[in-house]
């Protein structure tokens, strides 16, 4: 897999089907329009972009993320101390900097991230992208894994594609054991129940992807159990080894991914011994009927 040189920016594929490493640019300072055009094209082509040596603070991470569009405000939950904002902190540390016990509400809530999911698919206008930047990484474990639902779709037989297109999935903020989920306010649980097409196309390049994961829980017009089985089957199909990239975090890494066609999940590490802290911004999508075939902000 040879590197592709675009101006001073280098784009190097990291996986046969998706994911690329981008070097030669500092995202913590204002990014020129011509450089962002290269990043935007790479984002739509590769789905997941890995940037090295990006030592963001929250202000610079928010500033770069806004190149892609309006940022989401995270819903209040234990992971952000019930204080919603543009930054969501993925960590096993308390406010004092010490490791939290495994039974702490924040740790129990964050365990949800180990299920394959697409960020904010439970919102009427689902997320376009997420940017996760490393602040503290453990010496072992704690990878983030990504799965290409676009590559998985491309490999389906034509007759299976025809059977799936036109179906609509119901997405919920809570997982299926909603009664046990204490991580969100009850009014938020009731409000965030939406539908999205089971198959979505990127309006920039027309490439389609399955839109599944843990928040997708039923198929409209199907018996509940049958719809859940179909979604589970498709999620398992998308997350086979040939469609998965596992990212081992290094200090200064920042990873940007396309929530429209990529599933992701956290993986375990020794959270009672090692510290881990990553900050995430989430870029809001646009409504399905809006024009999005041009560069953001054009």
C-alpha cells in the first residue's frame, strides 16, 4: 500500500479496505482551506483518519472539529458529570486524577462503549463524524476498534442488498436493557427514539453502507424479535475480522471517523492500574434532504 502525496500532506492507507494515516499537518493551529480540502476528500474516501503528534487542548480540538460543521452538545450523563458540553471525556479518572473504582457510575456507564455502535444514531439528525484525541494512554490495551459497514455492504450479494434496501431501523439512546440503564435521565431515554434507513449512501461519492450497531434495535414493520435478530446478524457481519481495524493509541494520536458508515467500540485495559484519558468532539450531521455534496462551509 503506497503512500499518496497531496501537497505537503501524506496519506498512507493502514488497512486494505479503509483507514488512512495523515501526516504533514498540525491540526492544533488554523488549517488552510486547501489543506482541509485534502482532509475532507480523504475522510470521504477512507472513513477513518489517524493523525499523529496532535497535542490538542479542548479549544484547539473544538476549533478544528468546527471545520466539518456544527458540533453536538453531549447529553448529560455520568461520563461528563451530568454537565453537557462539546467535549466528552473518555476516562477512568476522577476529578482528583485518581483511578475510579470499577463500580463507580461513570465506569459502569462507559462500559457501554464496548458495544459496536455509531455515535448519536439515536438523534433525528445523526452524527457526521467524531474526533477522539489522546491525552493519556495506557501502556497496554485500550485500543479503539473500527469496522467498515461500507466495505461489508459492498461484499453482500445483489439479492441480499435488494432485500435490505428500503428497510427502516428504529434507534434508541439506551441499549436493550433500558430498565437497567441509569446513565441517562428518563426524559432523555423517552425522547431519543428515532428511525433511520437501514442502508445509507454518502452523498459525496454515492457509496452505500449498512447503518446498524447497538442503538439500532428494531425494524419498522417487522415483529420486534425478528427485527432485532436481523440487526444483530448484520452488525456481526459488519464486524468480521476482514472489516475491522484496531487502533493502538499513542501519545498525541487523534482519530477522526465517519459515523455514517463506520462502527466503533472501546476495548478493555487494566483500568484499575493504568490511567487513560481521551477527549471526543462530535460533528452533527445534516438532515437527509439537505445538500451535502460540497465541502463543509463552502
